[in-house]
C-alpha cells in the first residue's frame, strides 16, 4: 500500500515524509515556489535524483495550477528527460487542465 499526502507548504511536506508518506503532493505552489521547495525537500531528506523504479524512495508530485501553457515554469532543475538531459526534482506532474480543456470544447 502506498500513502500519498497532499501538502500546501514545505513544512507540511517535511511532516508527511517524517510520518512515512510514500508520495508527497505539493499542491497549489507557483512555479518558482515549487522549484525552491522541491529542491529544498529533496536535499533535506537526501532523496537524491529522481529515479523511476526505485521502491524505497519518497516521490514528489506537483498539482494545482499547471496548464499546457505554464508547465515549463514548474519544471525543476532542468527539462524533461527527452534526451536523458538534466535531472528533475519533481517525479510526478498532475493537472486537470486536459479535462477542463476537453469539456470546454464539448460545450
């Protein structure tokens, strides 16, 4: 069983990790705030670089406010690994913008 905790601050993330969360969702941060918090959390908890397939690692997720137009400002410590480029501080990017866009097209 995996436990995911939604937080609105770096302090909340630290509390969730200390309590044993597997996934910490950083919710409703702006791009620069997310970059700062994710880097700080990853460093404080010695999470290292993102590494898919590792089962004993706390994953960081971001959500809230992400759209197709602004997702670049939410990318941390580099860019998407299309060519095995820089490492990202966020493991999971979540957005409902796709759904909102779809439903607005339907009406």
